[in-house]
C-alpha cells in the first residue's frame, strides 16, 4: 500500500511514525517547506516525547519520506490520510478551511482510485462534505472512497497511544475501504470497530467531552471537599475502585486546557445548538472549568489579602507535563489575572518559553529556585515531576512567605506543613 499523510503537525507526524514502526512505507506531505526540510534532517518542529528518535530511526530504515509537492504526492499514493488542523472559529464552531483546501487538492490531482481517510477532529457530517469537495474539484471523474478514522492521542504520550491504542474506529460506507483499513491496522491487536462515518466522528467528540466532564465533575466536587474537610484525593481513590468508574481523569486541579478538550467540547455544544438539541451538561463542564481556575487563584488572593505588589512564583506554563504546549493552558489565565491585579510574577517552566510584553511586571526564570526567591506565595500550575522533587525545606528559606497553592495536588500536604509551609491544595487540605 502506498500511504500518504497530509499534514505534519502533531497528529500527522505521530501517525507517520506509528505506520513506519508497523513496517509500512509512508510519505508525509506538508506545504510548509521549512517543516519538510527540518523533518528530512530528522528534526521535529514541535516537542513530543520519543517522536524525534523515531523520526531519525525511520529516516534510516527508509520507511518514511517527506515532500511538499502536493500534486505529485497525491498522484503517487492511493491511500491518503488527512491530518490537518481544525481550529475553532470565534463562535466555537470548527474551522474546516484547511480540510476543504486539502480535499480540493486531492480531487484536482487524482489520477486513479484513492482511499481518503480523515483523521482530523471534525463535526459530524464533515466526511460527507469531504467527499463532495473531492468530487466537485475533479478534472476527470475518478473513483474514490472516504473514511473517518479519528485519533485519540494524548500529547506527551502520543507515540505510545498510537502504537498501543485502546481501539481503532473506522467509519466508512465502503467495504473496500474497510478491508484496506483493517489490513493497515492488523498488527495492532486491539478492538477494531467498524461503523458509519457520522458515528465515528461523534465517537471522537463524545469521548473527549466525556473525559472533560469527568474532570469538571471532580473539580467541582473538590470545592465541596474544601468545605467538608474531606480529601478529594481519597474520594477519587474510593470512586475509582469501582470498575465502572475507573481511576483516570479524576485528578482535581486548576482545570483542563490544551488544544483538544476546550475546542472539542465547544464544537460539540455548537453542533447541538445548530440542531436545536440540548447538551447543557457540556456548557456546565466548560463554565466549571473556567471558574475552577479562578477558584484556585482565589485561595492565593485570600491568603495574601490581594495581589497588589505581591511577589508570586508561578510554576508550570504548559497545560500538562511532558509537552511544550501552552494552548488554553489554565496557567496563562492565572498569570494574566495576577498581572492585572498588579502582582510581580516570576514564572518557571522546564520547556515552554513565554513572549509577553517586556514592560509588564513579570520575569521568566531558568530554574525554579530563582522563581521562588523572595516570593510571597508559589502557585503550582503544571505537575512537572521537577517541582515535587524540589528541596522544599530549602525553598522555604529562600521564599519571603511560606505560602504554597498547589493547583495540581502534587505535593504531600502533611510533609509541607511539617516543613512550616501554609499549604493549600484543591479539595485537599
Ligand atoms: C486529550 C485526550 O486525552 C486525547 O484522547 C485526545 O486525542 C486529545 O485530547 P490531551 O489534550 O493531550 O489529550 O491531554 P490529556 O492528557 O487528556 O489532558 C487534558 C487536560 O486535562 C490537561 O490540562 C490535564 O492537566 C487535565 N486533566 C487530565 C486534569 O485536570 N485531570 C485529570 O484527571 C486528567
């Protein structure tokens, strides 16, 4: 099979590496020539654990090649995965312009049968549009099939998720497409669900929205735990022992971020609204997520009786550890609020770099110790292991006041108190 992946972003590149590792020959196409030349040299244009090593490995095995010539690439391959971005429009709907452009290019360059598979996260019904866009841009009529094959990759864990998925979802009306996709994934050894394109598209959104719901639920519950003097960590532990609930996505904190959950939950709400259907539970998921960040910040505000002229150390900028991604990161909402309330903020993140207005009252530090120097409080925003490994008894002496607001419940509350800190977790005091 001659496989082409269009789009060498996070999903596209991971898909390329996973197929290469399975032993397939695969080509990555991107119109950004800078990205292509970097990839050819074995350099990733974004950070994802393990992916660059895999890139180097399969450039050597010859399983992967990269190109920026769309027309030639489309002509030379018969299985085409679309992995382009579907960002949010200002109204929360998904922007399908990249997808449309690619579908038009495929239609225009077709020289025989093609199986076109969409991996980008798209609203229900989009695959039908993709088929229409391909059809309408054909110069000469050619046969083709379309399929939806959503990905469920987590940033920071993408390669492992791609190589060891819980399930493969294939949404297509074509038997030929289903057979080809089954063959492609046969070495995976996980359940393969064959369904309609619309169902596949909804499974992706519904899965992300459900996980986001779990997080907002545990976050809102954490506020009640604060009132009751009960630990949310213990409650989550007890709940998770029920196999119907499970332990994952029950960690209370400052809220979820990233390029997927906020965008996908909003897009699903938008789809429901368009159809005069109600998904009010998801509206609440989003509003709890916003207010949770402020709820945690408020703990610091109360402790310090306001932020004006206070020196605050903010540890962690990325939306979660093991990524350099700051998109929709709750840390940035916290930073923004602190600066608006005239705090002086010393920021640290082991990977991400901020480029804010240099006149503003903040500084990015190279090491956490530097950020904690003379701080009136530290707010832990991202659960980088580096922060739990700090010598906190030494940190206490370099801080101005020993206030810790642990937005990820990553430190041991008892230990911190025994060291003399005023420690506040989230539903965990
Ligand atoms: C998510 C989905 O997990 C993945 O299947 C999908 O393909 C893309 O979106 P990702 O955005 O990489 O992946 O991150 P994930 O690990 O799911 O975490 C998302 C956010 O939720 C992070 O901000 C994280 O800190 C937060 N989170 C997660 C919690 O606050 N508590 C939890 O218990 C779990």
